[in-house]
C-alpha cells in the first residue's frame, strides 16, 4: 500500500472493536493512530474511558493523555491538536488513522472547519444557573435551530454544566456570525464498524462488569477497578462536579462514591446510559451519511484478517 495514501477513518459505537482493528491495520500498513475520543484526552482517567492501551500493541498513538482531569477540553482544542498530529504523521511518511466514537470530533476535522474559541459569558451563566437539564436542553435546541447548527448532540450535553457551556457557545455563534475558515482538506476513506444491536448490548454489559470489578492493564494497580479510579481522582482534589461533567462512568460512579446511589442503582443506571450512548453514536454516524459522508460499513463479527483485507481493498478502490 502507498504510504502516502489518504487518511483512513475507523468509527463505530462503543464496544464495536474499533481500536484493536485500527491498531492491527496500522501495524500492517505503517500507520499511526489519532484518537477521536473526547474523554481519552485526560490523564489518569483510564478505566472509565476505556483506553485499553494494550490494544495498540506498540503502534504509535496521539491525542490520548494530553491534559489533566478537571480541565475542560473542547472541540476547538481538538481541531488544533488533530491537525498538528496529522501533519507530523504525514511528515514521517506514515499513514494517519483516525479512530474513535466521538462523532462531533470526527465530523469537524473531516469537514476541515476551524472554529474560533468561545469565551465564557458570566452574565449568561448566572441566568442559566439552577435551571433543570430539561429546560436547558430545550433552550439549546432552539438556539441550534436558529443557527442551523449540528453541534452539541444529546451525547455531549448530559449534565447541566455541559448544557450551559453548549448554550454559551451557540449564543456566541449567534451573536458573532463569522464564516467558518477552512483548514487544508482531509481526504479520508471512512470505515464504519457495524455491530448487531443485541451483541453490542451484551458486550457493553460484560465490559462494564469487568471495568467495575476487575484489575485493568492500563493505569491501574492490582485489584483496581473503576470505583477505585474515581476515588483516586477525588482524593487528588478533583471536584466531584468536574468528574460528573465528563458523563457516563464518571457521572454515575461519582454518585455512588458520594453515597447518592447504591451499587446496584449505579450499575443499572450506568448500563442503561451506555446503551443509550451507543445508540446516539449510531444516530450521529447515520446523520453523517445524510450530510454527505460515505461510510463503508464492515461487520464487526468478521475475523480480524478479513476486516483488514476488506479495508485494504476499499482503500485501493476509492
């Protein structure tokens, strides 16, 4: 395969097996992986974000463990970091492989749009403070419709803090309409890993149990699971509301550690939330297709070698 070929993007819902596939492909063709996961950027948030760095098998990866927990990494920063990594990989003559499940990040960089950073609006935040998530969600939806915006999927605003930030961004964009500036075009073959809904649900539940109860290979001491990871982050002085901001595992496990939920309540609510998250991921990817992206779907249950062969065939055809 031509080492200077277009970028390959591998996307799919959680538990679809994206990372092992991307790593095996990268090892085969001399590639390096750029993560498209909005939470794996944080150091020491390993189990809850599912980094599973052992899956990379020595393949170089980028945009993982690049900032501290408690900070608010955003789309603007991701775009800058993505293009830096992308250019460095190309300069080395390697193949960039974008891999992840954060559809907003993937779509933003593939479109080549450059967003301006949005400053905080203390007055607006004061007005929104204390409003329930349902009301904030309705306000955000109205702003999105006014702006014609595809940003801030429900996946990204599952807490009041995140919803307020999204409203802040949409309000700024409405009041400061500036043309999007295009960055260099990214030519990419997009591969989607398609996993049957029931199999996906089974894998999500099995993986959740393992992450809560078993020792992990990444960033974990003997006997450490997700609950211990959250306790450790809280012990560092990271505010509970900051962990809750990251959603899913960190939201529900923090509630459990603080005594607001029983273990069974935490497990049940988190399991439902992850299933809903995976469904929303697929909704986003289908939306990308409606917006003009061509995604080549391959069956997640195929043997690894067959999946790699299918990808290489597609890359040679497009």
